[in-house]
C-alpha cells in the first residue's frame, strides 16, 4: 500500500499471484531508467542476457544497467553477477557484487524516506556510501545496517570497482583485460594460434603478461555463429 492509501504495484501483482509473470522490481523503475537486459537468477547468481540491450549490459559504463541490477537486488543478495552478450560472458569481481548487493539492501531498507538518495544509490552506490560516512541519524543507520557504508570504505579506487573478467560463453577461461595506467608495453608476440601476447613492465611489480585470444577478437556475428554451432553439436545425435 502506498502512503496515500492506494494499492502498490507490488501488492497488486502479489494479490493476483502474478509474480512469475511480471518482474515487479523492474516495473517499479520507469522505462527511461531501466535497460533492456533480460535478467534471471541462477541459484545465487544474477545473470543478465544483454545481447539486445542498447548498452550491452555494461555495468561499469551504463547507469541504466546499474539501475537495473540494483533494483533487482532490493529483494535478494547474490554471490555472483554475470553478463552475457554477443557470445561473450563477463563476470564481475567480488567487490562489485558486494557493492551492488549492499546498494540493493540500502534502497529496500530506505523505502521512501529519501528519494534523492535512493535514486543515487541505483546509479552511483559508491558515492552514496561516501556520503553516508558524513551523515548521522536514521539514514546513516540504514547505511550501516545494509552494509553499504562499510563496503564503500573498503574500496579505495572507484575507477576499477566494476572490473570484470571476460571469456567466450562456450569456453572455460576468463581473462582480466585491464592494464594499469603505469604499465609500459615492452614486447608483442603473435602465437601460432592467432592469439597475441603483450608484455608490460610495471614499476612496482613483476612484468604483466596480457593475452588477447583470437576467439575474443572475432566479430560479434561470428562469435554468435560459433556459440550457436557449439550448442547444436551438443544437442544433435
């Protein structure tokens, strides 16, 4: 029930037993606020099928995709977040999963007490976590209860909080393709397989080997054909 006494969308869907037909979490976002990813929960994992999403399910770069994820996590926590798009699979690291899950808990516990803060938590949960450290009172308590304040304190670099590893959906490997800004490229080697190895020197660490595999460099249409062909080969007698 909404504050003015009218039935809420969630209560209507629940009354008629339509939870399996409508995703109330996403319906509660305006059409301009949500992306067109198709979400599913697979055990303790949130999976976004983003091939038809205008933003490709890019949680790091798309505020709409972040809003979608946070809204989905207002009802439950997950241990993993995976995005599948154009034959590739992106797996987000533990820090991103913890931050987005905490943002979902924060939005749910906050309710309608601060609409500005709730909207900001959907889009930029780390900035909200920082703001909560400077506040006192009931809203600050929600930040502590949800874990958003604590998790925000643990993240020192906001630029790489949404890092992911990537691999072909039918493969059994995932690569971290991030290269630190301070790294210097010193050598490039093309392998017989068509993959490319790049060697970087780092001033404060051991050299970094970065692998660009040939299957990740395929055009999106060719990757989809490869994945579809693999699927048919496993189902046909």
